[in-house]
C-alpha cells in the first residue's frame, strides 16, 4: 500500500475505532487499488475510496422480545445501508452473538464489491443482531423476528433495501420477518426479501446458490490453469447450507470431500462425506456433527479448528471470518493444496492469503467466489418483479454463467494490471471501478 492509501486507511481507522473486522476488510481492498488510481486519477481527486468506506446510512436499534418463560430480553439490531450506486441495498441479515457494528460494516463493505462483480443492478448493505437463535423455540424465534422487523420495516422496500439470510437466518426466519413486514405495510412486496419459501415467492437454487457458486468459481480457476475438479480430495469447513451444498456440487463434479466442521468438532470421513446423511442431520434436523459419527463407522471427530491439517487438493472455507490463519495456510500448502475458494466472507486472514499467493495456490476471495448467493437473490428479485417462476435447471445455468463471468472479469482485470491470476487484485479493482464509475456519473452525492 502506497503512502496516499496508508493515509486513507489511517483515517478510516480513526473514524471507526475498535472495528477490527472493518479495518481488515478496508485494508485488504485498499491494498489492491494503487494501480487503478494511477490509471484513473479522477477517482482519487473525487475521494472515491473515502466515500465508499463511509456508509450512506447506519441504523442501530433496540429489539425487545419475550421468551417462552415470560422473561424479557433486549438485543441490538443493525442495518448498514452502505452503497446504492448500482441499485437497492442488498445483503443478508446475520443473527449471532458475535454480531457488532464492526462486523456488520465489514460484511456490508465486502458486499459492495461482491454485488458489483455480479454485473447485476444491486448495491451493498448488511444487517443483523447479536441475538443467538441456537436453542430457541420456534415461538421465541418468531417473537424476536417480529420485534426486529417492526423497527426495521420502515427502511426496507424492493427498490430501497432488500435483505436476505446469513448465519442464523434461514427460511424459517425469513418467513417470520416477511410475514411481519407484510402485516405492517399491508402490501405483498415479495421482492423486499430474498431467500423466501418456494410457496410464497422464493426461487429454486437459492438455498444451494452460495455453496454451488463457490464450487463453480474453483472449477473456473482450475480450468484456466489446465486442471479439473474431478478426482480431487476436498476440505469444506462449516456444515450449514453453504458447506453442505458446496459438498453436493463437488460430489456431482466427481470430487471427494473428506472433512467438514461445526463450532464443536471437525468431522473426518476418509471414505468421503455421506452427503445424504449430512443433509438429514444438518439441513433437516439442525443436529451436531457428533450425530454423524454415531451412524457412520468410517468417520471420526477431530478437535475444532483442525480441519486444515488434513491433506487435500482443494480447500473451501465456508464457515466464518478469519477461520483460516497463516499457519493453516502453510499446512495446506505443505500438504499439496492447489486451490482455495472462499465460501464464507473473509474466512482467510491477510497473512494466510499472502501465503497462498506466494506459493502459487489459486485463491478465490470471498467477494468473488461466494457471490453465488447474492446473484441468485437478484435472480429471485427478477422473478418476483415479473411474477414468474423459473425451473431449477434454468436458474442453475444462470448462476453458473454469472460465476463464470465473475471469474473472467477478475482474471482479465488482474492481467490488465500486470498481475496474472491474482484474483484478489482483479476482484477488488473490477468491483471498485464499476461502483466508482456510477458514483462519478451521479456527481457529488
């Protein structure tokens, strides 16, 4: 990062104290943008970096709710409407105890560039709460969601801000959120939420999209390098929707996934993960991975955090931010890993990314590799706007084409700026340039 960019980042840190994840995300992007500022000095003159790093709007609110015993709880809700240069704010809601303003801002900042890379007309935003849905009854989840949206509804709309799910927010939660939104507004605006149920405006492939997309991206990276997915041994961290459907697509392409994880343990199955059993336990039943081992004698549990010590060809971190550190990266390189595709948001630390790049490992950053979820959300919005419903095959083909387009854009942009196969630089510059051009056209707003 050159001196001018260092000064910009230092000012971002000063204005956003204590928000380490946001600092990390902005530093990662700024570190790639020196070449594009030299080529387009007007972006520096118009202070595009500073303007993109400052959200258009930050909403913080109280969320009171009552549990099944009658006890009252107070949580904090967030929605950061970061950038609408390309379209309505678009990004998920995360319900997890780790949620803070800094986490939501890092996710929203990443979303700007991710959404821009899809080529679709959507801006960047993110939201959530420090509410923990784990161990809560359906009624408790419903009461929390209704309280949450009773405040947030006034900021939403299909042409304004369109939330989706994220960690802790799946189809059940989206249903409760949308139901309360519909009740308050007295309007059927299916396009205001994505990730809906298929019976009430949802889209086929949306559940699978982020995991499928991460695999499509690694497939494109391998193809560009003269390799294939078929026959490869894979590690996929996490065991939620992203991880499960990444494993499914890898299996369909002829690869074998030998490990996944949850917050308690790593599941290692050398014969390959039994996908149907995993889906039964994690997608249908919300059980822990320990239940898998009880029914599969070839499998064993390893300590949490040890998944990257297992030898593999391909690694897909699909759990949460900063789960893969420098030592993990060195272990993966030593064990022969040739490609990494981030299915989560910023799951690799900056030090880990540097190790992969230095070793020549193909590395797909989250803002490119996990864009499949938001891309399919935008396709859901298209179907809602046209009162239409597409087939699984057609929607998956659209997703595959979008991911191939993102890959090609990143690859071509990296080559344009003299860094072949640097997907981090390509993704950052391509996303930034598209948003900056739109912001320039609008004037100083």
